C-alpha cells in the first residue's frame, strides 16, 4: 500500500486507479484489464498482443488515445477464446488405424514404355563408343 502522502497529492494507487478507469461492462460485469487478462489466461503480454493482433481474442478499446490504447476484456470473450484454443490429439493418418477395404482407394498398376538403363552400363557404352568431336 502506498503512503497516505501519495493519496494526499491526488494520486490513486495502482489497483484502485485501474478500477476507477475501468467501467463495468454492459451487463454490469467487471471488465478485465490487459494485465488481469494476461494473468487469467496465464500468458505473457507479448503473446496476448499477438492474439489480439490476429483477431483471435476480442477486446474493447477504451478511451480516445492513439499511442497507448487501453484494452479491456469481457469475461465471456476470455471464456470464448479459451474454448477456441481447446484441441484434441488426432492420430497421424499414416500410422493410424486402417480404414476398411471398402472405403480405401483401389490401387492400380501403370505401364510405361521407358527402358531402365543402369548408369554403369551407360558409362561403359560411352567409353567403348567413338569419341565426340
């Protein structure tokens, strides 16, 4: 807690100051500050800013500032973000269980008119042949 002289000069200590500038949400729900959202999501500020930049998490721009924008988060938006980040581990298709024969693709054989020539045979033929020139 700050000293009483701090309050006498008109400054409000940290948490109380944020409470005074954070209005309640439309339903009277207390909005979360950027730092509170980071703590609730257990991520760094840099990571949360990245998610905000990509549009993965919704936020409310508060105030008129252009350089140091205040961003507030509704608890429902934080919960929706957490739900969107949930995932299930899916087995790799190459090593997963095989599909039944009726749903697999049919394998076909192809024919080609190409002749396979070993590189040693090609080299020997070039040495025994007439020189280029």
